[in-house]
C-alpha cells in the first residue's frame, strides 16, 4: 500500500494535526475522522461530518502527503512552501485536478511538476507561515477526496464512506457509512481493532478526473484511449507525485495527454482486461 497520509489545519485554534487523520467521502459528503482521538471504549472521534458536527467544513484545511520528501528527509504535503534550484523564489504545493498531479505553483514561474524539481527544501506552509508568501494566498475551493476499497476475500468493492489515513498504529481504513444503532462506525482495518491483515485490502483513490462517459476515474481502473495501443492501468507514481496511466512496463502516460479516456474495468474485478489491446 502506498503512503496515504493527511494533516489537518484547524483555522480557529491555529493548530496542525497529523497523526491519525482519516479522510473520505460518503453519503453525507466529506468526512474527517481522528482515528487516534478515542474515548475509554475505543470509539473514535469525528472531527467533521455534516450530520454529526456543528463545525463547518470551512473551519478545516485538509492536506495530503505527496509521497515525496525534501532534501532534509521531511515529508512534502499540500500547502507546503518550498524552494528549489529550479525555481525563482518560492513555490506552493497544490493538487491540480485537471492534471491529476501535485504541482508547485509559483508567482515567478509556470506551474512545475514536482518530479522536475531538484533539491527541494520545505520552508514552511501557507497556514503556519503565511509571512513567507510575497502575496496573500487565496484559499482554493476544497477538492473532493474519495477512496474505494477492494476486499480480496469477499471479492467486492466498497465505495461510499471509505476513509483512509495513517497514524501511530500504521494505516487506518474505516467504513464511515456502515454504523451500528448508536452511530459508531465500522473499522475495516486498524492494527489495534481488527485481526484482518492489511494485505486483504486494496485501497484506490479518486484522481479527480472523469472519463468520456462521465465516470469517475480511480487508481486501479483499466482505461483505453485513442492515444494508446494497449489498455492501461491508472497508478499513482510517487516520484512524480502524479496519477498516470501505465500502458506497459516501460511506457506510462500523463492522464491529460490522453484523449477520450474510457474506463472499461479495474484490476481487481477485471484483471483479464489488462492484457487486451
């Protein structure tokens, strides 16, 4: 499983929380859960959910880990302010949905792909260190962060309500829409809560893009395009901080370079489609 982590900025309290933050989307919209903020019975804490919280989603800023580290071995998240020998001045890390990539936006440069930058160093982030910005950074509209999970034993995909995160006990996978009569949610995987190994699940994130039929494109989807000779698989490439389509062992494509992408299946339910042309 790739490194899926989030951190959360509380605007009112001016604090950043990292460990245990799980994020997903379900029938009640965006979910934010603190998997490590538990009571004595082990029930976890909702930070935000439309029907359970009095706070507005606008009170929080969610930032995802890109999968990359800077020259000081510090993990690079959305919202980080950084410098690089390839940049004039500074840049800010953002997820650009129409590119399905984390990119560096700079007032003195064109948008840069993170994989193209050398000697990246984090200077701070836009919430704790706004003084590092030469101009006021406007808040972006929040993107929808959504996951699905394939249960290998039951041979089924779970979609609505899947929340994923990382903390002191490793990875967390939660089905926030599957609740008991008291409203407590279901752990799919959490080291101290279930005995089912993490290897029993495949986690796939939504890229933010849709295919020619308006279908959301996830990691693990098998797609075809007029630009490809063979079917390809959507994968997250960490050293590029980008979702790409892998057509073969030696050939991968940026998703925005492909015309008329169509989802024809996924690697969990339709593995035979990977080999078809």
